[in-house]
């Protein structure tokens, strides 16, 4: 195998392997060769006249696994290169002209403010400290612009609901959006972590202080102790009791304490709330506006939001629930690919039905539900597959690979590039019991965590080696 191949995954269900491989093949159509106004290749939906901030951020989470065949950072850099003197970065740019795309519903052009989360993930998959040094001043100016433009005297942020992307979610009276405020908290939390990488203690402290201030306000104003859920609030700081998937962003920001987390996580398995057969509908099943056909954000399952919830579950060590939901989600995506249930033809979709297989529907809305919307779909078919189904978590700067699995199965990854180190980790059952085979070009530290049974960290030398689980 050459070093220019994508990493291979091994899993007992070959359909998961096939859709993973197909996604890499489909991604070649998503590389815009660039224009006079936007030089160099970047990721965008085929045929789209614009490049979107949300696509740049979400795509970075799966492109980091391409063994550098597809780079994750050039699309993010398009946004950084267009930062305005006051720090503004707009949510979309016209590919032909390179200019910001105007939006009457969002006149300031704010996009989802999650650049720091993406950059922190990039750092752990590339160990490129110089990039952190280059982007942190850009993100600092961007954060100052958000504060200056959207922060209100009560310490919360107010921006048009269209910023969240949840276009027709029944949140009409929302003044302070739950998800927007939490995204800003996530951003400053990761800016603090990026400052720590550079050993910039002052900046790290300032960002952390901003995070804790916002966390306190979200918990005091947006948490409903009776319902056990986070809600949007109106201009009078009164909670609007509509349960949307936006109420799960706080898990990713580590905002709830263990008791609060327990209560909102319980709703993910409750069929009366978000425990639909296909996890997780964008609106709770118990809400009167819920539509089992999806109808946009009134029940559709969106892969990028399912990804967000699963990453939030990880923060609270809910590995088994995260894995179970990722597997169910992927089965629904596979079964929705074509009407006859064939996984070998048909499309992935931007949004899915919550109670049965198939793409979500919105009668009368012809531009809803884009086929092959890989900015969202590849989060599931690549990122969740590697991290939550196979269970591998990698940090290059720490030289660590954690393998977190509920039980041993025949699975693993082959020829994954860790910078200049190709690694292979595979488990199978031999006559001597469960065995893990590893191959690496350089030393790294491997932690195997078989939930409730064994946890062990071992230095893995270069070359080939194997370990018997029973001997750990």
C-alpha cells in the first residue's frame, strides 16, 4: 500500500466499510479548483456559487483522516484571509468574486462561531504548532468583533436565528438563542486551549474567564430545573419551553454539571422526546409542531447535529450510548440510500426521517434536502465511524492513540497516517483468544479501554507487534 491511500477500516458489517470507502471516492467532486478571486483548491458543495463557513468547519473533522490527500485547512483559510479590519468574518463568500454574500435575515453575516473547535481538532491530528500561532490572532480579533457586535448588557449574545441554521424551527419568540450562546462558549473554551498550546497563560486565563462567565449565565437563565432542559429565552429573559436539538449544545461545551447532564441525556433514549428510532430528531417528538416527515427542523434528523450530540456524550464519558446511537444512525443512512433498500446505489442526504428510513420531506419546499451533502454526511460515514464505531481517538502532539470499545469485535484501522508515522491497529480472535495486532513506523502510546473490563496504556515500539487481551 502506498502512503497516498486513504486509511482502511475493518468492521464486522461490510456495509459500513463500503460506505466509508465510497465517501472518500465521492469527496473528489467537492474540490473546487479555485477562481481568480479565490485561489487554490477548497471544499464546497458541487455547483454551489458560495463557500460556507459551516461547511468549512464541519468538513475539517473528517478531512483530517484523509492521510493528507485532502487538506482540511485551505477552506478555513479562505475565511481567515477575508477577515475585515474590525475582525469580522462573514458566513459565506461568493466563489466567483470572493466577496461576502449579503443576507437580509443576517445583515452582519455572522456564521456559526466554531473556528477554535475546528482548529483544536486540527492541531491534535497534525501537531502543527505554527498554525496555532498563526490563527490565534485572527480568532482573537473575530471574538472581539462578536463581543462588540452581538453581546448584550446581561452578558448573553443576541443575533438573528438564521445564524444557527435551524431555519423553520418553532423558536419564533427567541431573543437569546440557546445554541448561539453555547457555540460562543465552546469557541472561547477552545481558544483558551489553543493559548495553552502556545504557553500563553494570560490569554488562556482571559478566554477561560469569558467561558465561565457565559457558562454561569446559560445555567442561571436558560436551564429549566423542572423540565430538566436548556431553553431559548425571550427579550425579557423568560424561558421558551420548546425542546429542540439546540438544547444539546451545552453538553459539548461542558456546561451542565453531572446531575443536569444526566437529565438531558435521559431524554435522548426516551421515545417521547429525542429517542426516535433514528437518533436524533431536531425537534422533540412531544412538541406540537413535530412532524414525522421531518419538515425541515420540525423533526428531521440532520447528521451534523447528531454528530454534535454524540461528541457531547463523549464529554460525559457516555461511550456506549454514543456508539449505539452512531451505529443506529449509520444503519438508517444506509437503508435510506434507495427505495429498494440497496446500499450499492442511491444517495446520502442532508436530512432524514426520524421514525423510518428515507430522506426527510418538506412539502412545497423544493430546495430542501440536498443529496450527497457530504459536509454533513461524511461526519457520520467517516468521522463517527472511526471515532465512535471503531472507537479510535488520536492525538499527535501527545503521541497517543486511545481505543475505547464496549467489547471486543473484529475491527480496526489500517495505514492511518500520524504525520510521518503510518499505523495499523486490528483486533481479531485467534486460537489464543482475542489478539490486537499493531504495526507502526515510530513509537507511540496506546491505551485500550474495554469498558467495565480493562484499561491499559502501553508504549508501542516501531515495527510489528501483537498483544493478547487476556494477558493485560
